[in-house]
């Protein structure tokens, strides 16, 4: 059964303190690895799709990377507005459904 | 492009009542998905449509749940005889059917269901 595990569950950072979030997945035949941001009471907001090991994508202070069984979301010099829950999801061959992890709740303190 | 919209945003109902939610996908997207999310968890897949055809259903989707997409545009999710365990955020997402970004799913704001 496909499993997506995210760590840590929660992370508190000082403004400007860089860090990384981890996502490990077990699906065979990865079709895509997805990162979303979710603010309280709202739907997930799409950030990145990664398709193959070695791929990297960047957007402002965020960079996502992919290995064969893990993905990392690096946050450089975070600001308080980056505070949110970050969700990772995968999709395997033969299915279009996404399997999500439980998320990492990021708090950036001014 | 106005994004995925969902209606209502909030619904409070009594146990045993039926409820129906609506989702309008991004206009050029021909795939539509329903997910359910409870507090502290990631979204869980319920079902998926390509145009009007329902192609995948999760085992989470009990007989009390039914979804339709009659003309391949908007979709409805109905829950019959609601139970307290149905309380959750119901999320709709859509994606393009082809092209390099066809696997990217874009979510709506969700419908928060509370069963009392």
C-alpha cells in the first residue's frame, strides 16, 4: 500500500532561519511527487510537481528536490508569511489519485 | 480563470439528514476529484471523474456516498443518512486531461461539514 510520511510534524523557525522538510514515499512507478501549501480553513495551494530523481524546482524562498524515495522542501530565509502546513503527495502508475502525507506545520516567528 | 469553486462553504446538519455539495472545476479541466480531510490529516481520495465518467472510487466511499458529473462540467457529492463520523472538510480538485501539466491537481476552498 502506498504510504507518504512527512517529518517533522511541526517546525518552529525564527525569521531568516533556513531549514528543510522531509517527505518519504513508497509508491512504485512514481508518476509525480507534489508539494502543496495549506492555510487554516482553506484548500491546498499547488506549489511544485517533481517527476524524476535529481529534479529540482524553485519558487521564491522554496526549493523542492527529489530522490528515489524522498523529497525535500528547502525553505531559505523564511518570513512569517511562510507559516502554513506544507503537504506532500504522490501519484503512482495506473492511478490519478493523490496519496497525501499528514503535513508539516511550519511556524515562522518574527 | 477563477479557479475551482465549491458551494456551500459550510454546512451544519443533523445526524440522519442528507446533504449535497457542488463543485465547479477550472473551465478547461476535464478531470475532477473529490477528497475528504479531517483535522490533522492530509486529504484522502474519494473518487475521480474524467469528463462525465466516474473512473475510480476509494473503499472509503461507502454506499451512503454518491457523486455525479452529469455533463462533464460541475460535479455533486451527496451523503445520505449522515453520521457524526462524516464531519470533515470535503475538497474538490481538477486537472487538465492532457499535456505536460496533466497530473497537477488544483483544489477548491472546500466545504466544511459538521454533523450534530
